[in-house]
């Protein structure tokens, strides 16, 4: 159905992209809104706008750069909401931002060399393993472990967050889920506070990734900026819901996202 709608739109022969019209703008904003909600609660929601951009004629590498506009705006809005409600550990976030930003810059630089077929299989295996651990020891996802959250950032954590930044710079999709896993299982945060720290870290590193893609002329500005409007409102709504409903609700939302994202990677 969507392919039929895209074919009915006007395509610019010079760029190969679908021209912006009222229906296209509405679809971009609505998609951005959905992504803002999913990414703030869990992660991997960016696959929606990533796919949409490609359907509109954007090459995959350019779509990879274009999604960063929405990511920046949604995480800025969500971070502000979490901070206003006392859920954001800014000091820890700033320490962790150093390795993740370095990894992001490197990951974005080599994004065009990513073997996506092999990586998809690895990604599914890791996500399904994480799903197992969420049910194997659910208390770790629901209760904060103060003895871990109050520790200084270790060398091991620097390496882990550098690796996460490397992946986030590569393709971004799913990085939020991996960040949540590390922030809960290694750093000791409950899911709500881990969510707050996750969106803050993504906000800090995403401008660096966007800068790399802009310098390499791999960004479709109009699509990215329009969808970012929806991202903002989705991020605000989801952050309020996460605070209000607590870690248990976020955990089940995360489970659903992991299942659907894994199915998509395997069969679509």
C-alpha cells in the first residue's frame, strides 16, 4: 500500500527524491512522533524513519545520516523532561559521554563499510539473549543498585561505552536498547533512570555523528528536519509516561520492541 502511495507522489528527476507535499509532510511528522515514543521508552524506533526515508528515494547511507536530526531533537526534549523530574544523573552522563562520543565519531566515519547482512544476524542474537536476561533476573531491571550507580566510571565502562558509541555512529538503530542493558546490568540504574541517562548520552553524541555525515554530504535536510518535529513531541510524551508509570511498564514496552525488531531483522 505504501509503495503505491509513494508511486503516486511527484518524484524530482534531478534528485530521485519524492517532492515534499502536504501528505508527505504529514507522514514524516507522524513517523517522527512514533519514533520519538519508541526510542525514548526503549530503542530501535529509528528503523521507522530509516525505512521511510529510503521509500521516499533517499539512499541508505544518506538515510543513516538524515535520521540524526530527529534523534537529536527527541533526546533533547526527553532529557529536559527527565532532568526537570529529578531522574537524570547528569554528572555520570558527562563522564560516560567522553568514550561514547569518541566511538561515535569513528563509527560514523566507517559507516559506509558496514556489512549489514552479517551484522543483522549478530544483532538479533544479542537482542534475544538480552530478552532472556530480562526474564531470568527481572529485579535488576526494576530496582536501582546504589552501590553501582555511585561508583566512579571504570576502565571497563569506558571501553563498553566506546563500543556503544562505535555502533551508534555506524547505524544508530537499536543502540538505545544496548545502552539500557549496560546502564541497568553494569551501571546499576533502574529502567526509568537508565532511560533518562540513555537519552542524555544519545543527545550528547548524536551531533558529532551528524557532523560527520554532513561533512560527507550524506544528509537529506528537508526530510530530516520535518520528521524531527514529530520526534520532539514523541520524546516529551514518552518521557512523561516513563516517569509516571515506572520501570515495570518500561520493561514490558522494551520486551515488545525487542521481539518486533528481531522479527523484522530476521524476516523482512
